[in-house]
C-alpha cells in the first residue's frame, strides 16, 4: 500500500508566482525509508507540507494511505503522517518533557490512561525515558529534537516526515536523530521520509530521491545515486566523504564498487591488497 502518493501535483505560494512544484508524481510505499535530497529552494519542504495537509495543492491530488486529502480528511491525515520540523525550540509547547510529549495526544482527546501509555512508548522509542521529568530548555539540541519526535510518535502515526530536522544540530546530534528514525523504521515499521541536504544522512535509506526546482531529477538506491558524482554536482550536492573515497580509489585503478558502508569498503580494499 502507498503511504503517500502525489498525482500531478502543482503548488505555488502566491497567485501569478512561479510554481514551486509542478505536475509532480511521487509515492512512498508503506514501511519504506526514503531520503529526499536537494539544495535550498528545491521544493523539499513544500513537498513535506503538502503530504501532511499543511498546504493544499493548486492542482492534482495528494493521497495518504489511500485517502485523498480534502477538508474532510485532513484530521485523520495529520494523525497518520506526523512532521518534525527543523528547529526543536519552535516545536516545544511545555516546560517538562513528559508534558510536551503528551500535548498532541491530549489535544485529540485520548483518555488519560492511554496518554500515559503513549508517553511511555514514545520516550522509549527515542531513548529519552530517563528524561521524563527533565526541563526541555536544559536539554541538548539532539535531545530536544528527540523529544519533538516523541511528541509526534505519541499520536502513533503510520508515517513520519523529518523536514530538515537535523539542520541545526552538530554531527553527534545528527547521528542520534538518524539512528532513532532508522530504528523506528526497522523495528516499528513506521514509514519514514527524511528530507535533508546532508548527503551522508541518506546512507541508510531504502531509496534516495533528488529534487531540483520542484522536480524529481534522480532516484534510486543511495549507492546508485552517489555513484553519479558529476550529475550530483550539477544539482549543487556533494558526495559524502566515503563516496569521495570510493571514487578516488577507482580512479587510482582499484576495482571496488560503490558502497556507503565503511566496513564493506574496508573488506573490498583488503581483497585488492
């Protein structure tokens, strides 16, 4: 089943302005982990907001788990597809971690006992169960973003979109968030759409999609996409460090394949020595 589906979707922010997305066809299968890459202004964030019903297309249809988005279906769509945005401070609504995580579940009218269970599940899922009573303002950037993800998970969505959710974090914080969403995808079966301009974050995705000027210009397995270095450069995207190493080794005459796994690369190098 398709978790998210765009059919000939076009959108622009103001009348007479250029379309940010035009006649876009795109889909994500349930349980899939898709990384969407692109430079600023490529249409990534617009796609995220359209998928969640925060924006309504000017033309075409957006479907969430088979249901076409409309005024009558927005509530269910937003429960099924949660979005985590870039700045965790802008998503904080309570002082204490457990209160912040509970906010969404409380607003959809869940019973108190069920909310408690949802808080336990969400904090465990993101590895923040020991910070239940902590003050949100005193957490690190990565921890705050984990709490933001927990707040979305408390609604038990079937899909999660992370819209540049690691952009304001340091490398350690970025790794923490990518590890969390990867685990949610593999262990909980949650569909994940990771929107980013950090190429290395797409390494663990099932599929990588490259956007440019509102269009999908490349898509495939991450190792296939990263093997097309010259094409990526034309879209202002740089290969992750391990991809650069692979290409330089091949240019030097070493017969190795494209890989994004350090251990696999080490094994290939060892075979060539």
